[in-house]
C-alpha cells in the first residue's frame, strides 16, 4: 500500500506540473496574440518617414533601427501616431516618437538614419583665390546632403559673380564660407560720392582710402572740400553719405 500511495503522489505532482506548464504556455500564446508586431511597427515608421522626406527631396534612403525583441507592447495597428525629431530637417540620424492612442496607450522612440540626395553646386574645374565665379566654372553633383554642413548651394545663380577666397579643387562643394562678394571699390579709386539730406542729392568726386564691398563702409576724401568722411558703398564706384 505504501508503494501505491507514493506512486499516486508522484503521479499527481507530475500532473500538476504539466497542468502548470500548459497554463503558462496558454498565457504566453494569449499574450503573443495581443502583442504589437514589432516588424510591422518598424515598417510603419519607415513608411511615415518616406512620405515625409519624399515631399522635399527627389531621392531618399531610409534605414529604421530594429527594435529589441524583448519589447512587449499591446497591439495598436490602427491608432498609431508619429512625430519626427529632425532639428536640421535634412535627414541624418533622427528619432521618431511613436504613440499608441488606444484605450491602452504607450509611447516608444524609434531611431532611423535618413539619407537625402540633392544636386549640389560644385566647382567644374580648379579655381584660384581671387577668381570671380563664371557660369562655366560650376556644375551640379548629386550628393547626400544630410552629411553636409549648411551653406552649400543648389542654384548656380547664388554663386555667380562672387570671389573665391581660397584655392578650390575640381569637384569641391561651393559654399558661402569659400566665397566673397567681390570688391566694389579699391583703394585709390576715384569714385562718386552721393551726399543726401533726404530731398536733395549732390554728387561729387572722391578718392577711396580703402577697399570695400557693397554694403560696407569705407573712408573717402571729398576732392572738392578735402574733407575725409565715412560713406556706405551702394554699388561699384559709388558711395553714399546721408546728413
């Protein structure tokens, strides 16, 4: 009898263990059925990013980071909302705030790498310091502009007529930082000095005492009165002073 009781006890314990395992398995299956599909979530983020950037750029490449497979979120296929954090608005490393707005809300931040390609203005040939940019000096090259600093040009007109500040290699990107507005007046030039009091403007001849560009101020000598004054350069060979 003792052996029979021991066998029954062991059988009961084994049965309870099996029932417990089955219950845990059933719970896991139920939880999986109600869990958010992480790959679906990742692809939804990619679709949102693609729509956003293709409205601004002709060519876009997007890689969304994979989510930790241990992440457990309640299924929320039809009520997802996205908010892109891109400070420069030209791609690179971005973050997408992804929200579930159902009765059981959640929020995750999903990273992505965005490449946006634009036709950027570059030097067609090697240029030397002091060269004035002509149309034949420029061309376009498709580049990943998310990797470029600000100040590059998309339109050749923005660079035409400007002076090169340093030597440039063929294919080098044209930027604000490597170009100057050319000198409008050189030291020693005999220029026009326009003196205005609002209603009346009087033009006289003057001598430039320094170099300058449009918008800058330089010292000039009035050749009639021999007075030295500070005047604003308004265009090539012309300065203005208002009283």
